[in-house]
C-alpha cells in the first residue's frame, strides 16, 4: 500500500514550511497568488488530499451536519433530505444521515453517534415511537445547534419547520363535503406525534364547521401500515346499514390500503365512497382511481430547516431568536374524491 501524501511532502517538494503550504491551501491573505498557484499545482501532482476531520478539529469549525430521519426509504423523507442537501452542499457542509427506523432507542443512539462525530449541527425528525423531546438535552448540553422538521415538539424551545397540518386537514374535509360526502371516517397515525394530532384536530374541526356528525367509532389512530388500514377498512364496512361515505387518511399508504379493501368489497371509489390521502406519494396519480392527496412540499421543508441551521452555526455569537416556519400544503384533487 502506497504511503499517504501529507502536507510535509508538499512542503519538502517546494522547499517551504508546512505552515506556508497550509496557508496557501486555505487561501490565506498573507500568501501571494503566485505561491498559492504553485502550492495547489504541486499538491495536485503529488495527489495530496487534506484531512478535513483534523482540520475541523484544529479550527474548531466542522464541516458536517447530521440528519436523523425515521426512514430513509420514505418518499417524503428522502425528498426532505434532497432539499437539505441542496442547501448544505453549496454552503460547504457534508451530510451524515442516520435513520431511527421509527424506533426511539435507535433515535437516541443516532444522537450519540452524531455527537461523537463532532457534527456542526443536527437536523431531526422524530420517530413514531418518540413521545417527548427530553432526549434532545443530549444535544443541547453539548451546545450543538439543532433544528427539528416535520415531526417536532412545538412546546420545546427549538427551531422547527412544519406543515400547516391542521388547516389543510380542515380544508380536505370541506372538499369532501363540497363533493357531496357527509359521513366521513378518519384513519390516522400515532397521535403522540404533533403532525397526526393536528390532522385529527383539523378533521374534527372540519366536521364541526359543516355541522356533520362526528362518530368516535369511525376514528382510528396509531395506524402505521397499509395492511392495518386494509383490515380496519374491511371491519368498518361490516355493518351494511351504517358505514361512511368517505375516508380521510393521514398517509397515502393508508389510503392505498383503504382503497384496496373497498375494491375487495366491490364498493365503488369515488361513487359510493370517497378517499383522501396525505403526502402526494409518487403512486398517487397512477393507481386506479387516482388518489386525491395533500402535497407537503418536502424539499422546501428540508431546505428551510437547513438554512436556519446553517445560520445558527455560522452566527453562534449573535443573539438567535427561535424560528417556527410554517410551510403551506396543497390539496391535489384527483378521481378518488370526485363523486
């Protein structure tokens, strides 16, 4: 194995000090342009690459940002990361991406891993088994900047970027009512997370505004999979005399499970039962019927979270005012809710 080229090798080749090479490579004002060009050329010829970790330790300024997300293969989360990287890369920061896999203990392990990696800051979205934000003290005690996105704790004194889950859910119920649906069921995620609590709150308020009956037996929480949504929908329509004429789902995967169950029961969507999903998954416009869903603009969520974090990192000594950024969602109307 060939010996790794160091800054000393570059200095020896040019017969200059290592500090001169270091300053030249870092574009220091004390080094002439002629010397900088010569040093860069020689470093390239010798195939020298700087040790960025060591450099960050010396300077006290790292170049890595940690990202903790529930699932890497989630369409929504992968687009959030795409938006994050679009901001961090041009700003000179690399990403270290961790996934909690919807597990709280692993989320805590992710935090410890990123702290040990001496990241400059952390962007984070909670797992569906996270019930509070007490574990964030691990980050705050190390004075590491953190910004939460999507799944957050609004009561914590931490910057965050979220959707208008409450308002868009209320608007979605209104859309169903305007299309003639009056008996609307709810299939939701775990309400220990604010995003699902707000969607349930919007559903309830939407029914109230339209003077529609709210049946607690038609509200299902903590649904996490397509299979669960499928099974619950089959059970929901067992009573032939009293079943809903629409289902509002807090995720497109749940909506897909519901539609599959309705097809199995030979119930026409949308003529007999309307369905709305959430997150505008890439399959939403290709299934039959195409799925009415809510566009959350995940790239914008990720990009905004990254901008806030970088601003905190690079202005550490200035007074920072907590930011709560609200990204407006959009109802994308397709066939599944048009009676």
